[in-house]
């Protein structure tokens, strides 16, 4: 199997800190997310590679092993465990070699007891880490709410903050696989996938939407009602509004993650619709307008 350079996939240096890794991952996850690249197999593969790279490099222990063993970092961990087990077995064999007679001899001579470090101990290992995806609708993360998950028969209650971003990963300590020989349980890593079934495009805390504008209103001006994420608002249209003109509605965007009470903006693009199925009277009027413009 070809070596996969996780640092190269994320486009970061080996000295990148946790904050830098997180920022780069968010940017790339948004860029290559399947929802934004439907039926794009290359983008889908890139998205999987980005998630895999982030899963390893954002975890301190996994990153250390990856830096140490490279592409064999998973096998390297197993080798370490096997080496620890062999060492434990050697310690146990040494204890058996000394035997009870020698132990009793030293106890009678010095009044001592066998030290604890000569007693073979079974090594303890951390349980397997679990990875899961939680799919949410964009409308669900517009407000903070709680969610109950069931993982391996265990119920886990999560608080989903408003403005949670697609591709965000959280770690829940001790909710992974059971430890070995009394070792600690593994951890649970949850990747959030935010599905957008609305007419709004989201970029961070800003929302973008297209609004159809009839030709007459675009020329003469007027008032229209448009949908925002949390309700309807009325907008005044200036006369002679051009196609693809934009208007920004401050504070009508998406909640800002970890900035409670703050919202981004809603940017609306007007798309002028040319009338069809004109009546004879409408055609005559347009011809008159054409004549007037020709004589200007």
C-alpha cells in the first residue's frame, strides 16, 4: 500500500499546532463536502482522505505514533503492545525461576518480602477508539438543542450549540471500547455532517440566496416579500435594478459558532425573470417602448 502523507493531504507542516490543523481541516472539509460536490467522485475521495488525516493528526497520541512509525503507525502500536506483553512474561518467568524456596530463604535471612516489582503484572491497555458520524439538518443547528445518541448500548446526551459547522469533530472521553486487563476505555470521536435541504447556501455564518424579480418591478421599483432563515421580511426594490444585483441583510444570516447571540448576514442576489406567454396587448406595449427607445 502506498504511503499516505497526512501532512501533505492537509497542506500543513509537521510543526503545525492543533489550532492550525483544525482551521485547515474546516476549510478543506467545507470545500470538498459531498453536499457541495454532488456526483463528484474525486471530491468524495478527497473528503475521505481529509477526514482520515484529521482524525490522526488532531489526536495527540495518534499523531505521535504516526510521526514515529509513518505508514505502519497502527502496526507499530501493536508491536509496542506485544513487546510489553513479552516483557511482562519475562518478568513472570523470572519470578517463577526464583521460586518459593529462594523467597523463603531471603525472608529468613533478612526478614524481607518479595518486592512488588518482581511480581509479574499483566499489562493494561486502553480500549479501542470509536468513530461515528452524526447527521443533522441545517435547520437543526440554527438553535442550540440536545441530542441523545445510543452507542454500543450506551445513551449519550449531547448539547449541540447553535451554528455548529459541518465537519466539526468532538471527542468524548471513555465512550469507546472497553479497556484490556482493566485498562481505561477508549474514546468516541463524532464527526458532524450538516445536510442542507434549504434554498440557502451557507458559508460560515453567512447565508446566500437567490430571489426572482419580475421585469416590471426591476424597472419601476416596488416592494417584495422574501424568505429569511427565521421568517419573512419586506424589501424595497429600487427602480432600474439590474440583474444579479446584490443586497445584504445584516444579522439575518446563521448563528456564529461559539459566539452566542451573534449572527452573520444574508446576501440576496436578484435574478430578473423575463416574462413569457405575453398577450397581444403586452406585445404591442413592448413594441411601443422599443420605438420610443429607438428615437432617444
